[in-house]
């Protein structure tokens, strides 16, 4: 009996793995994974709790942005650098010159052709001759080219007939992206006994005339005009800029222009044709004739008669006229 119990106990120990180290077969080693069993379906997979994020707090990411989605980055964009400009910027060069002078006693008529730049005419108490000067600012690619353009500007003075002179600006030929700005100045002696006729032609810039004595004519212009304290008749035609004329001892005629026109202190008759913008005539000792003032007119303190052609009376402000005021339709 005891013998049979010992045999049964030994068999039980062998079956439970105690008392020795059982050797598994190679097939069993390949198929078994300790403590892990592959799920057979999605339902058998273990559930993982999602991360908890507190309200109002955005998870931080490595790029410092507020979203966890990676931003697309182009390697080509990162590697590109701005290409150097193939067209260098133009450089400026400034030059001043006093080109020519002429004895004022020799001049009976002077023709000025100042081109595209502004023109200034004034009297200087220290001047003894008529001088012509210019300030030049040129722009070109390369300083040498800018200097060459500035040096290429000249003032030519031609004696076309006895007593008749012509002064003109000679400008250099310009290529693309080049420019040459020229300001011409004419200085006259302050001697009031010196006067001559002055004709300004082919002007595209602003014109300022201060203290000129003699008959003054300005034609073929595009820029604004300012005339102060002139002694002689003034005739302006073909202008596209505004006019301001103060102090003329003589008659004043302005034709075929545009933009505002203001004249005052004229000791003679005034005639203004076809202007747009403000039209004003004040303190006139002679008659006033206004034609086709498209925006109306202001006339004040006139000692002579005032005649208005093609201007609506409702658009006119007339006061202080010693003579008669006549409105007419059409053109004279």
C-alpha cells in the first residue's frame, strides 16, 4: 500500500514540473510568447485611455506653434537666397556752371529756349552783364556715366542778327533709366535803364520772372508761370499750367491755357482767353476782357470796363468796377 502511494506521488511531481526542468519541443518554443497573447479581433484588443488635456491648455509641440500637426517645409525654399540685382541703381551727379555772359547794352531782343527744366529770371544789384547759368543733376548707372551726362549739358549763345541773341540749352542724349534735370537761371543787371524784348520758347518747366523790364512773350510752354513786377507788355500763350502774375506796368494777354489764373496790380488792359480752374482779376487800372472762363470768374477793383464772353453771370463774382459790366454769349 505504501509503495503504491509513493509511485503516485512521484508521477504527480513529474507532471507539475517540480523536481526537475522539463525541456520543451522546438515547435512549442516558437509558438509560445510569455505572458502575451495576440488578439484575434479588434474587440479583443486592449483599450488605451486617451491623454487628458485640461480646458484651455494646448499641448506644446517642439516647433513652438499652437498645433500638433507638422507644418510642411520645402527644402528648396529653405535653401534659396535672394539673387543679387542684375540692374544696379542709378547714381546722381550734380554740377553747376556759368556758361556764357553778354553785355546788356548789346541786346535788343533775347530768345530763350530752356527746354525741359525750370527757368528763373531775376535782377542782381551786383551784376554788370547778362549771365546764363545752369544747375544740373544727372542720374545714370555708374558714376562715370552720370558725370559724363552732367558735363554734356551746355548753354549756347548765338548772335543771330545785330542786337538779337538766342540762348538755348543743349542736353545730352539719354539712354534707358537715365535722366538729366537742368535748372536754368538768367541774371540781369539791376540798372532800370536796361530793357530789351524777351521771348521764351519751347519751355516745359516752371517759369519765374522777377523784375524784368521790357516786352515779355512766353509761348509753347507746359509748366506753371509766375511773373512779378514787370515793366512792359506781357503776352502768354499755349500754357497748360497755372499762372500767377502780380505787378505789371503795361498790358497783359493770356491765351489758350489751363488751370488756375490769378492776376493783380496790372496798370493796363487785361485779356484772358479760355482758362479752366479759378480765374481772378484784381486791382486793374485798364479794361478787363474775359473769354470762356469755364469755372466762372472773380473780378474786383477795376477802373475800366469789364466784358465777359461765354461766362454764366451766376458763376461770376464782380465788385468794385468803375466802368460798365457786359455779359455776352459766344466769342468775340
